[in-house]
């Protein structure tokens, strides 16, 4: 397989003498034998327990240590992992998995009971997992997570040591993209022996290509190759180090200097500089991360559709994407991005092809019809978080709104992301920047956030029983054409109501040294170390 052939040992020696020397004096790991990859991973993980880790920066490391029934391939798409054979019933409700022969890193066999245990533990309220929604398609999963049923009521059964049966609430064709990142099997014996400390170095037992050798908080996480992983002969790397790289500018310098082999992001503002100085390390593709603005529909003035539509009309998305963000991010006119299987065609904001001056005129007319004008200015605040290009985008949006008419007076105010989203969850805002990346590759992974049952993740407060009926019918529809059409109808209904306005799809931005082989930049931004290697460069 491309990128998985071990290069000459010289590459490892160069790595030890170069990168480790560059990191010396800052608590860096000692040089060691073998092929080693150094990854900038943005944030310090809160947990590496597969049942608790939630954010992408945690799940990236978890996926290097724990393989599920499916795993992410080099392109970030699901491929079979522990599952050797998969059978799906004609109604799409029963999935039967036959496991391949595999062992935990301590040599004990991985069994169907471990698969069931992992799913139950993830959903058990006692585990204190903060986010289990991706697993809710499994029968009774939502009730178990809410504490209304015990974990043994979950629709997951070990038929024998090598066979797992999952019963679903509704047909879930995207189940592989869920199970490659959520609900991994867990070692019952290690959890029983060590309790919450089972994921610490020395206690941890893993199923994937790597195991945890060391974790120095705020410094690095060291993974070492698992020699008994079922596909160990396909793994090139001996060691992987993950570093928290909160300071993006510093991380950019470290990749440019060779101290890091890759970093999971770079600032859009640095794009031109990096492409001029180090074009060989810049990797970008259109992503799946939607950035937009939510309106609080619970209170005036955003309880009025005319106001919401007017402000949406006036935003010059093409200028923002091309001139402010540098051209890699894409303007967007709908919520479900390209690259999502089952995405309906012909859906979108109806003014996408209308020139901006015509749109501003319509916006002015709508606001006047809503009672605003020189004697009654429209005043409100747009809150934004200091990330993802918003410090540069928010003032542009503010100016777009001012160009509607002098009596549109929008203020902009920055606040820390945690404070920002905490306020939006309880409706303490007027307009606020928002983002969403689907947890699974399906339109429902985006559209679920505006259902009535979405609760506090629906920051806008907008809901419609007709919308709920469409998504519910789509979930229970097996025919893929009909299913796509129903989701498309629901998406269009929400777009026409303007509780939120999409602005741009953020590109997947990575800095990757040419030394790294096997790398595939993909929209989902998933690149497991299992597929990577390092090679000597000229």
C-alpha cells in the first residue's frame, strides 16, 4: 500500500538528530530508535477514554489506539475494521457483524462481548459521557443515555464470541461513518481492574495500531506501535507524538522549521505567506465545516422573518470567501455541503444568483415593511468568537448590514468561545456566529439541529412541526431517492425560514511536511497515523 513501505533507517536517524534537537530544552521526549511522526494536534485532550472523549482533537488520538467495527481509511471514509463481514436486513434495521480474529494489546482476544460493552459503557449515564447522540440510531440508545432504561436494554447483542447484532430504531445507511469514530469496543477486564484509571499509561489496553506509552500534560502524548494489532504488518510508524498547538502561528513556524511533521490547522490569514515561502507544506481542500450566523428567533427583532431574511440577503458571501478569507473557504447558500452522501440537489437560498445591490434593495424594503427606518432604527449586537476567521469576517458583515441603510445599526462584540456558546444555548444573544460539522456523513447529521427535540443545540429556538415530520419520515425511509428528497424538502423549509444564515464552508487546512507519506487531505479532516509514514527528503 502506498506510503506504508518502511524507508531506510537513515530517515529515523535524521529525525532523531533534527526534530528532537529542535525540541530539546522544552520537556521534549528523548530520541529513540524507529520511525517517528510528530503531529501538532491543536488542543490538550481532556480524556482519551473512548467512552468520554468528545472533541475532534481527542477522537484523533483515540482512533489511533482503538479500532471499532469500522475504521477511517486513508481518505477519511469508513472501511471495515474489526468487522470482517457485515450483513444488513432488507429493512435496514438489523446489522450483523462477524468479527475478525484480533487481540487486545495485552494478548487477550477481542470478543463480541467487548463490542457490546463498549457501546453500553458509552451510553451509560454513569460514564458521564457528555455527547452520545451519534449512537442514538441504535434501539433504546437515547432512553439508556437518559437513564430511562438500563444499559442491557440497548439493541446490541453478542450472539457468540465472534458475532454482534445491532438493532436500530430506523434505517441508518450512514452507520459505518458512526461506528468508525464512536462506540469502539473496550477491554472489560482492564476497566474492571483499574476503573477510570484504565486509560493511563501502564494500565491501558488497546485494540488499534498504537498504544499509549506516555502522556505529559501540556507537553506531548506518545503512542507506540502495537505489535499484536491485527494489521501490524501494514503499520509503518514505530512512534507517534501528539503536541498541543494552541498557538497556531507558533505551530506554523515549527512545521516550516521541521520541528513538527504536520499540524492540523493554519490561519487563513497566513495562506498567501505560506504558499509563497513553503508551498510544499500547504494542504487545503473544501471541507465540511459550516460557518454562519444564528438569529435568536425567540425575541424581537428576530422573531420576524422579514428581519432575518433582510440581514441574510445583505451579506456578500463571495467577497468574504474570496477577498477576506483568501479563496480556500467557499461561499455557501445552504446547510448541507458537497461531499455528504444523500445530499439533495436544487436546494438553497433563492437569491444566490442575485447581485448584491438588488439584494440590499430588497433587504431595505423588508426592514421598512417590518417597521424600521430613520425614526425607528434597527439596533442589535452580533456576538462572535475570536476564531475561524471571525475577527476579520464579523466587521465585514457589520459593514454589509450598514450598507442596507444608515438606520441599520449593528454592533459587533467578541467573547470567548465557551462563554459564547454557553450564552447561545440559553438564548442570551440576538445574533451570533455559529459553526457545525456533521458527526456522520448524512444530511441528518446537519439537519437534526433544528428539530424540536434538538433542545439546547438548536441555538436559534426555531422549530416547526412540519419540519420535524419531514426529518422523521426521512429517517424511516429505506428508498435512498425518496429519503434524499425528504431531507432536501426539510432543508429548504428551514432555509426559507432564515433562523440561521450560512456564510462559508471552511476549508480543511493542514500543514504537512513532504517527509510524510501516505497523507490524503480530505474534507472530513480525518488522517489516522495507521496510514502514514515518514521518508527521507532531498
